[in-house]
């Protein structure tokens, strides 16, 4: 060949040598990978395919996406209701997600309230009705019911604790104001409650309402002080309203008292006239009941 030199070998054969020893041999390059170019023009322009690279990795991801979509479409399909009036779609939706036919179907559990929240109740029927109106699933309704009741109980407990803390602060301030007289004033207040309570239930109510607040304690202590100093009789009580029976009883009482200015001929004229006006007013009230 023209580009090879031949040299004799020991065995009589000739050895061929490249003419240019330092020249590198050129290896054939692998063809570039393009799976999108194998598709028709419409598919190549598809917005969906633009999400995937034109590479082996992109091809694999596109296949995975297709398989996942096919798996999803294989499940039961639930139509999306168009609006609140799409009754057929809502019926299928409710059936697919196990929404009960009526609120009672949620079967919400009773709330176990601690002793400190005695009297606190929760209306399950009202809550179930609201949950049903919002098309909540049974698990959603029960989960929301649990969160709601716990939050409400926690809020009441916090309010009670805050109230007790406030009362304690106020009473401590009252102790500081009254000093050694605090206990005596408390006893006076309780004496008033005991004297005018018609029964134990009333006694407990007044105690819990007034005797636990500084202003109530001051009010009761003030009344008790009047009793202790025998000043209650000094109050001039004016009746702003009377029943016909009470008016007639007052008339009878005045007429039976010969010393009353109304019955006493020797009473000063001004007092007698005032008493006459008073009795006339009582007669007008008494006549209403006849």
C-alpha cells in the first residue's frame, strides 16, 4: 500500500507500520438521544410533554406519569358537584365518602366533663346538624367535635382560673384596707345573709354572688354594721308601690290607731291633712283590686 512502509522480518515476512506514528485514531461518536423527535409534530408541541426533558431521564418520567394517571383513572370516579343545587352529584359524593343520610348518623360521642365543669353541656344534635349541612365525613365530624369540645372546656377552665385569681387579688387588697377588722366584717356580712335567706339554697346563692367579691363584701358588711349598731330602725322606708291587699291592710292599721294623725282629733292640722292625703291614696290603690 502507498501509505505503509514494509520491512523484512526474521521469518521472511514483512511488518507493516503506520506512516504517521503520532497521529491519534478518530473513534466513531454515539448518536444523540432524542425521543421527542420520534413523535409527530402535534405531540411534540403538547404542553404536557414540555414538562419532560428530551433525555432518557425525561422519557422515564413521562412513562411513570402516564402509569400513575392510568392507575388513578382505574379507581371509582366521584363527580364534582357544580353547585349547591346539583343534588345528583351531591348524592354520589355523600355515598362515596360515607356521609350519613341525616345528622344522627354521625354518632358523636358524649363529652366527659371534669367535676370542675359540672353543669357545662354540649349540644350534639345542633353540632351534628351543622356538620351535616357542610357535608363533613364521619371522621371529619368526629375530629372537629373532639377539637371543639376540648377547646371549649379549656376556655372555661382558663376563665375560672382567671376569675379566681382576680378575686384573690381584690380580697387581698381588701384585707390590706381593713386590716384586723377584715374577719369581723366578713362575719357581719355572713350574718346578714343568714338572717334574710329564706332557705339554704338562697343562702348559698347570695354567698356565691356577693360574699366572693370585694364590692359585695363591703355591701354586706355595711348592712351588718347597721344591725350591729342598732341603726336599722332609723331608716325611713318609703313604699313606691303597693298591692291592693297591702293598701287595705295599711288603712285598717291606721284606722285602728287612735293616736295616728288621721284618727286623732287633737293632731296638728298640717299633720292631719297630710294623713288624710295618705289614706286617700291608699283607698285609690285598694279600689283597684275590687
